[in-house]
C-alpha cells in the first residue's frame, strides 16, 4: 500500500464529539481478550467518573493508569470536569513523590501511595449526570519531556493541537486505516503514544486494544483476529521473532529512535508491512514521516526557518512560539526545503558550577574504554548542587577487573582515567553498574527509572 498518499476526504471527530450521537450506541470503542466496550458504556463510564470528580476540589490530576480504556475514560472525564490531566509518563512512586508539586491529586489503577487525594479508578455506574457538561473552551493537558539531561520539563499541550495532529494523520493514512483495529507497544502517557495510540483511533472512531503489547506472540494473535494497526518503537520491532508465522498487519508506525534497516526488513518479513517512521518531540508534536531508507518529509504546514544568528528553527502551528523551536537534532535540509536527513543529536549540554558540560562527551569517553560496554549519564540535584551521575554496563573485562579490585577502587580507576579528558565537574560523582540500561515502552532510556537509581 502507498502510505504516503493523501486522503483528504477522511475526517476526524474533535474530542468534544467523541461521545456524541454521531456514533451509534453499539459502536465498538475498545476491546480485550475477555470483553468489548461499546459507545453506550463509554459514555456511561465517563459520566459516572465526572460525578466523582466534580465532587472533589482538586484541579490538577496525575493520571497513572495501566489500562488504556481507563485512560480514555479518565482523560475525557477530567476535561469535561474542567480539570487538568497531568501525564507523568511513568508510574514509579518514588519519582512521583518528587513531582508532587506538579499535581494536586492522583487517579490510578495501581497500588500507589502518595501524600495527596487518591482516586482508585473503577467503572461503577452513577446516574447523577444524564448529559455531559459543557466542553471547556481552552482544554489542555500536561506532559513531560524525557528528562534525558536532568529533570523532565513540563509541557502544556492544548487539545486543539492534538486534534490538528489527528487530522494530519488521517489525511495521509486515513483510507489505509479504514475499519482497522489499533494496538500499541507504547503507552498513551507519552506524546507519541498519546497521538497515535489514543487520539488517532478515537478521532477516527476505530477500536483500540486496552492493554500494551509486550510480546510478538500477543501481536500475532491479535493480527490473526483483526485488521491491525500497530503503534510501536524500534526497541520492540528489533525483537520480532522470525520463526513465528507471518500475520499481516494493516499498518505499523514506529517512533522513539532510529529504526535500523535490519529491523524494517524483519518487520516486513514477520508482519507483512513496512513501518512508517515518525519524527517528533513532546514540545513540537509530530514533525515528519518517512519510509525506511528515504529522507524525512515534513508534515503539511511545518517548515524550517533560518535565524539571523545562523541557527535553524522549526515553525509549526502545533507550537506556541512564533519564532519556532530549535531542534536538539542536527538536520540536513534538501533543496526542496520539505525533505531532510537527520544527522544525530546535538550535544546534551548542561551547566554545572558555571561550566558547560557535555553529557554526550562523558558517555563517549566512557564507552571508549575497554571496560565499559554501554554508558548513560544524567544530572542529579543533591543538597542544592547539580552533579553528574553515570549508569554503566560493563564488558567482560570490566566485570573481571571490578571483581578483582572491588567496587570502589574500580570506580576510582574510571574516575582517574576520565581526568585525562574531562574537567573535574564533568566527572560523574555517582555511579551505578547494571546488566542493561533500562528502556521505556517508547524504546528510549527510562529517565524516571534512571533517576530512581540514585534516590
């Protein structure tokens, strides 16, 4: 199929019409192995939760829900209640405790215990509301960046921007997605999952799977039963099992990192579909798309602008800054100004003791040692001071030397070696040795889990 073709006739419904009578009562909204949720239940469950939320004074609600149907109900109920959904991007209690100033209350289906009002999600029927409240005029929600260079940054995202993204995606791929079912390996608590695994199916009126896909066998079973669209990441696609029988997917979207040619070939062989790669950020929303081995193409209404100081900014109707945003990736723009190549991330620069410190350089120096297989650096704030921390995966030689010397002398050796290239403030103060660098569902480094290692 031609994933690049336009199908402008395919329209999406804005969020305030998802529960309207434009969709029949028996319209399928979501499904799992054991049951299905129809439009009548969706509307009832949202109304019931609105009843509970409007009886509570808290305005900013952290949403920590593993079930995707619960997430959909909660997001709509919060917005209809004129409250602000806060999507922390993780469910780790210790890190949530550190973010307590970002939310007033918590709604969850997990055993989280925080010092704030907590509502356990349930779909108990309450008939207090027979009609929906008025949709707020400037509905928005809050997400957080990955925080790869330190504390995650809060991003306020207007619902209108999310709706515009959905229409862009429907224009490109709407006809290909007709009558499809949606499943995802990524969670809707991050920008990519929110756009592709939540907004897109509900805007198009297509059913979504209520759980996250973790294994190829799960994916195969669903694809054998339904015409399936998969929202995934390179981390999952590289783990597909070529020994399993091919179960053709209607479409695959991939984002969160570069998709290798081998992973694209594997996806085609095992799932019968070539992944469409998506490039974007939490701040900007979607930016561009491509098929493997071709340049990136900007979405309509997005373009690059050369600033007077020589830097390159991205202009998009999805971002509030009229001057645009400077990307954290280096790009090579092609002559048509609509296509480009990604050349890799710019240095992650942080300021410590008035000195500019490159976290990328520290990682590169560590990975250049025969003792280190993989390295991840981040910043911590301890007793009011910012410092560098390192998480390492050792080589066999590194593990052997660590056993011989002991942990502290081994770390001392690494620190001494780094002094050859790095300033004193650049040398990590805190260290952790792990079997593997933790990744989140988006296939990116799990910033919250990394931070939690040093609590």
